[in-house]
């Protein structure tokens, strides 16, 4: 797999990721031994992106009726913030996330559509096969979003947080913003209190409540990473975190005109990208 193929990913459905990195102590001995086996020698964040893209292309081109991944496609990202700092780990948990997604798909309103792809029996067989792959009952350390970054994610980050801009051949491959887990939870809790008092009917309140519940599954030690993915090439430098926080500040002060203006800026920036999901 080459970087040239990865660059083609800017034309694929944009996928952004919210990812948790945890220290070694957060895992049991068996869990960490499993993670160590998945870490490729000399890997880096871009090589993992290339590998994940290649894995997805292989899955969609399968001739057999089993769209779910196997444990061979599980990968682990590592993050070291500086010299002498402890290494943090974030498994993509592809098998576990796929099992959870299929279970949700088959129990919701999309069940009828799903059975047009595979029969109930074939889905059950695929789930059984995936469940036999080695995976552990660990909290899922990542969430993904297609065709745009959810506005609730921007509540967790600020413009002056640690940022990595990954570029190649004149294109931005991704932008990654990293913050301590404790800081992310504090920002979410503070915003939730304000929204509950000022705008209890806002959809953002439910989204942020769910997001905070997920963050609370992890300890205080670790890092949270907002990975824009290929959509960064369309929006960087991105003022969305500043617009979200400005809108919330205006809302807290009762300045609904200012809050509406901030929302319009966000909508104007992200609506064209979300509309690409329906483009031919």
C-alpha cells in the first residue's frame, strides 16, 4: 500500500474520528499483550491511515458475503507527547465496533434495508464469525463521523490546544487536535450545565450528554484526539471550535443574535460538505 493510494482517500467519504489514548496501566495484562501484538514495527499515524484505507477497500471488494472485518484488521495507534513521556495507546477495535454497529443496524429502522444486502441468516453467520475473532470487552476508544465533524465534538477543543497538521504533496491529509481527557470532560460538564439552564431543548444538549457519558468510561489519565481526517483538506484552517465556543458564550449571556450568527458561520462552512453525501 502506498501513500499515493492514501491520497486518493480525499475523494472517498470523509471520515472524522474522536479517539481516546490511554496509558499501559489502563489495560489488563492480557489486554495489553494483545495490543502489543497489533503494533506494527516502525509504524506511524500516516501508515496506519494507509493500512485502514487499504483494509476498507479490500472489504468492499470481497466476493464472499461477509462484510465484517477480522482481527487481522485491528490496529493500534500510539501517542507520545514528548521525550521521556509515557506512550499512550488507542486500538481501533474494528471488530468490536463492527459487531456493535451491526447489532444496532439489525435492531433499528434500517433492518429492512440491511436484509437487502444480506439475509438475516447471513448477517447472523457473519456476526458469529466476527465474534470468534480475538477481541476484549473493553470500552470502545473511538467514535467516527462521516461527512463532517459533529458540533458537539468542537466543544471539547480550543484553538490553542496541541495540534498536528499532516501534509503530503500539497494536500492536507488530516489535522489532529489533542487534549488531556480530564480537560475534555471538564469542558463538557461545564457546557452541559449551561445548556441545561439556557437551552434544554437544544439537540446539542443530548449529543453532549451522550459524549460525556462515553468519556466517563475512561479514567482521568489519557488524551483525547479529534482527527479531522481527509475533510481537513477542505476546511483547514478551521474556525469551527472558536465559532462553537463563541455561540455558547453568547447563549450564556442571553445574546441570541450573536449565537445565531455563530451558528450561521458553522452552517455555511459545513453544509456544503454534508451535502456531498447526496452528490452523484
